[in-house]
C-alpha cells in the first residue's frame, strides 16, 4: 500500500459520506491525481465496491480487467 500511496493521499467524498455503521467513505487519490483505489484493484489487491458511488462503473471495469488477466493474489488461479 505504501508503494502505491507514498506518504500523502487526497480524500474525495461522494454523495454518501458514511456507511450504515458510521464509517467515513472516501475515494483515495495520490497528490498527482491517480486513483489509489483503481491501482489496488488493478494489482489484484482489492475488490471494487459495487453498491453505489461516482466511480463504481470505472472501478468495476478495472476489476474485470484484473480478473480476466489473473492479476494479483485475488485473481490468480
């Protein structure tokens, strides 16, 4: 995670700021702009959230590509 994020992250709120348990929901980005969420999914180290969110479709597509390529510990046969 540190390799992907470095030492600083930007947090972006979505329409739903908290889940049903009161946990804060945010998208993570590097200061330069790339999505940390997408990178972790691309590397097969995370799954895309499918219920809602502004970036849901993009992240689900990144996951589909990682799955089809057998990338990372989640999708390796």
